[in-house]
C-alpha cells in the first residue's frame, strides 16, 4: 500500500499508523521506510522506531548510515 501511494501526506499517515501499532514485527518495514527519498516520511519512520529505543539493534540501525535492514 505504501509503495503505491504518491501523496506525501498520505504516506506519512500510513507510516504513523504503522508506528502507533507498536508491533515489533513492523520494525523491518519501518527500517525499509528509512530509505525513502522524502525526509518527512523518514522522520515518521524514525519516530515510529523510537518506540523500540530499548532494542539495541534498532538503536544501532538508527545511529548508522547503513542501508541494510536486519533487525531480527
């Protein structure tokens, strides 16, 4: 759904909703969203991942510039 959406505001709301669920299974998709070209979308993904700030892998990923998403 997110990949097909073209409006930035709608994409931000989708990412925000994914984050509000606070499901650890969503970490991978949020990590992938960090690579989006729109900084507002990336910001929403960062905010969503901060829910998992006590997860060392998430913390390391947020601090790195790595394009790889391996949070499991």
